[in-house]
């Protein structure tokens, strides 16, 4: 008899895993600074655990697609990620920092398991008419985690010490393991892809993203918007200092964005078929472009309104992105498409943040205007031609 697996179990595991993930970066930075006294080492840890996700995502997704029990592999990846965080913490100040940094990079390879790898399993939990609403609720777990994660990190560091914030992060991930291991297995009627090579699977996943018009549109638009979000994040300390009177105030604006994204997604969960997901993706890009232009005005009220608008554009766009992936991804490539998409967005965010620092120092309004143009340009993905939208072979 097939074991029942409820949506509540899925969402509870997703919240725990993603909350731990949101905590992990800030917690590692705090722990790195507390135990080494070096801001360079602290930021290097964050960069190391983030940048390797670009490589780990496609491989992890392909492996998930090749196994009959993706929940077991997903649980193993989450367990190793949590163990890696603890290992980094134990190594700080006791082994050469280079060794600790290598552990951080290796741990980061598993990061996409907490985002795309988990979401790729949703159609095995709910099907049919229930999927759009479940998809919106799944996207809400990201907003909830991004809202609560930094606050919980700060509270844990204040109450228990900076290193313990990393332990709390790992413990939250570990609490998601039962929900991950119990995820439904791949249906017996699903095509068996194990005889193919891993390289062939990776190539097929890339062809699936690039070769299906609607999936390519959604992927490219989301990466462009995520790059713009990285540019905004890099500007927030300067915005806080020049507009709100303190750099910390700028970073706190991220909570406003998370709240508005959560509210917008809650409304979308109530009316999941009100607007087509393909429309929401380009409309969300327009909203974010307008918000970034508004932020460049340089006045407190305009800045707060802009951050709220960012969340209103970003939250539903994420729901729509997941909906397009669920609709367009071939079953035997679903995991890889979700984790590769997550990796591309992480990379876009990192690139956006990296290139904006020097530009913002020269002209803060100019950096925000550049981010606005990039988000607005995501609308042009609607003109990707349909000639490449052909059926994909299994080879």
C-alpha cells in the first residue's frame, strides 16, 4: 500500500530546511569573525559556501532524477550540508583557514538540495487541481525563511554566542530530515533513466532549459531579476546610510521586502489561477524595474515604498517560475531543471552584488538605475522565438 504523505509534512520540512539555509550564511560570517577576528575570513566563508552551488546544482539534480527514491538522496544531501556547517565551525581557529574554506566550498555544492531539489518533488506530493495552490504555499516558505532567518540568526548569536547560531542553523536542517526521507518515491510507471550516463543527463537538462521556449523565457527572466536583486542588496548599506541615517537600517529593509512578498503570495495562493504564470513572470519583472527606479529617488518614503514593491514583484514571480518549471519540465529531468535553475539564480545574485560595489561607490542612483534597466530588460524574454520549442528526446 502506498504510504500517505501530506502537504503539511512537505511544507513543515521545507520551512525547517530553508530557515536553516537562510541562517547558515549570516551565522557562518558571525562565527568566522568571532573565532578568527578577520572580516576577510568571515566574508570568504560566505562566498565559498555560496559560489559552489552553481556547480553542485546541475549534478545534484541529475542524481535526484536517476534515483527511484529521491527523498532518501535529498535527506542525505541535507544531512551532509548540516554536518558540513558543524565541521566548518569545529575547524575555525583549529586548522588552517584554507582547509576550512575548502570544507565550505564542498558543503555549498549541496545547497541547491534545500531549494530546487526539494521543490522538484512537489508534484509527487500533490497533483491535479491542488498543485497551483500548493506551489504558491511552497514559494511562501522561501519568503518566510528569508524574513525569519536573519532575525533568528541575530537572536541566537546574541543569546548563545555567534558560533551557536551556526549550530542552530544545522539543527533546523536536521529537523527536516524525516520529512525529506519520507518524500514519495518515483512512480513505477516513470521512465527509467539509470542506463544513461550522468554526462548525458546533464546535457539533456541543459537542452531542456534552452530548447523549450517557455522554460527558457522563465529561466532567463528570473536570472536577470535575481541579478538585479543582488545589485540592490549591495546598495542597501549605502542607501541606509544616506537616506535612512544608518547602514544597518538599509539592511533591515530586506524584512519589508520579505513581508510584502509573503503577503502577495498568500493572496496568490487563494486565487492560484487568477493570472497565467507566464504573464506573472514578465509583470513581476516590470514591477521590480519600477521599484528600483523609485529607490533611486533617494527619499525615505520613496525608498520604503520601493522595497515593498520589490517584494510584490518578486514573490509572485517565484510562484510563477515554479509553476512554469512544473508544467514544462520532463518528468525524468525535473530535479535537474529545478536545481540548475536555482544555481543560475544564485550565481546571478552573486554576480550582481559583486559588480555593483564599485558602481555604487561612484554613483548610487546610477547603480540602482542599472539594476532597474536589467530587471526591465527581463520583459524582452517574451520575444524568445518559438522555433526551438521542440519535443525533447531521451538521449
